[in-house]
C-alpha cells in the first residue's frame, strides 16, 4: 500500500489511525455484528455513538452549555439559506464578502430579506480580509455574517472581528478545529465537515440557544434550527456514518493534545511552506501576509504554463491535488489537521527541486 499526500481542499485527508479503525470496524462494529453504515439511527448502539460524538466535539471546542450542536446535511451551502431563514428576525443582516463562499452566502440571504454587504475585498481578488468596526454594522441588523477562513483565496481573520453587541455568524468550514476559538464570541458557527473533520455529508452547526425559535414561518422543517435542536438532530435519518467518523476524528484530536496542539502543529506546517515561498525567487504567495491562512496556502509562479507543469510533476511525485481553484489559478496546498508535517516537508523539498530545475 502506498498512500499519497493529498492536498485537496475538500474532501480531504483523514488521520490514518481513523481510517484504520474504520476499516477494522467495517464488518462488525463493537460486537454488533454489523457496520455503522447498516445500523438504525434509532438503535441504542447508534444512540451511544452520536451522543459520544457530540460530547467529544463539545470538549474539543470547549462549547458552553447554552449552545446547541446540530449534526445536519446539505453542506455549508445549505447554511447560506438556513442562516437568514432562522436568524433574520427583523429582516436585516450585514455580510462581509471576503471570498467566493461569503459572496454566495450574501447572495442567498438577499432572497430572504435586506442583506447588505458592509465590506468586501473583491477589489484585490480577495487577497486580504476587509476589516470591520462596530460602527459599520447597521443598528437594526440581526446579525453579521463572516467567512472565517477563505478556502479558495487562502486568507483568514487574524482575530475575531468586532461587531459590538451584534450576533456574529461564521462559516468555519475550512478552519473548524484547526485552533481554539472562543465560541462565546459567536451566535452561530457552521461548517461542512469534509475539510477538517469527516467525510462529506455532515454539516455541523453550533448555535446559541437564545437565538432559536425566530425562524421565518415558511422555513422548511429540515432547515429549522429549532426543530433540529428539539429532535437532537434526529428529525429524520442523520448522516450516520459521517457522524461516526467525525467522532473518531474528535477522539484523535483530543488524544493528540486538543486544539492547542492542533494549532501548534498547523502553525509549524504553514510556516514551513510560507517561509520557503517567501525566500523563493520562483514562487509567490498570493494572500497578504497579515491574513494568511494556516489551512489553505495559495501560491503562483506568475506563469500559467509553469504552474501547470508544477502540478503535473507534483502529482507524479505523490503530491496530489495542488491545482488552485479554477477562479484563481496557480496552486493551493490545503494542509488541514490530518496532513502530517512530513507531507509539507516533502512538498517544500519538491518545490526547491522544481525551482532549481526551472529557474
Ligand atoms: C467548502 C466550503 C463551503 C461549501 O461547502 P459545501 O459543504 O460543499 O456546501 C462553504 N464555505 C467554505 C468556507 C468552504 O470552505
């Protein structure tokens, strides 16, 4: 068996130990005589799985008791609609547009009320995070929506944006569990799990309890946070297997030191890559230094043909999925929690050799 280093932005690498455990438990989970894939979500065995998964997630993210954790489906993109449906009480919400996903979220919210873009970094192809201050937020806005880590452009908020006493909503799809966050600063956090936590199919929502119950009348049951919270994410069949794998990933992260340790590892990995890129004459990072993401490292040579050659040769060397998003071109190395340091070291070695051969 030879595993490659997969730099995909998502779905992405999972810890090998987790995959091994999934394989070992595939035919007979814990003496049940069946796979978790085959199990009724209403069975006692599965009930224990989902409860333990939530408990471990709460421990890992230090989620206070006055927040609900929801295990949903539909991806982060479904939350672009669910957020305004549930939280636009008076019909106004402010959006920061810092990349393609936040722009989509903003567009979707416009269908349900008065969504306003209060800051954007589109002028420079989202190479930075537009900073906001409380006075930029409309007085009667129900919430402010941000995308905490911009997967496509490789930028992230250096700190939690200050929105005064407004409810802050964050799409954390590509950075959740990469470092500690103070959950109490947010009213709602959501994330597609397929980047840093699990296989595709699971979307996690963390929502402050007092925000529940304000959904628009016509909100589909499946998108109602209140209904889902009341049903403990079991209104219908949840994404059972993805939840089980997420649970294993949470245990893996806890065993390896929790989010402080994840942060340290992630900082080290990102520094390896950025330090080399900054010293390189061939490669250039595209995001402004202050806003660089630890998870998605975007870079270019400045020559589209050379970028293409780089990706092709890297692929052949077992460094996979380095092509940048089609909207920006160049390269993107996604180095989530499960990417080992050796993967980044191999990538840097390869880049050095490529630079020497193509200078
Ligand atoms: C991937 C991603 C999305 C879209 O996620 P889906 O689960 O595919 O809908 C949204 N926001 C961010 C920040 C992402 O990285």
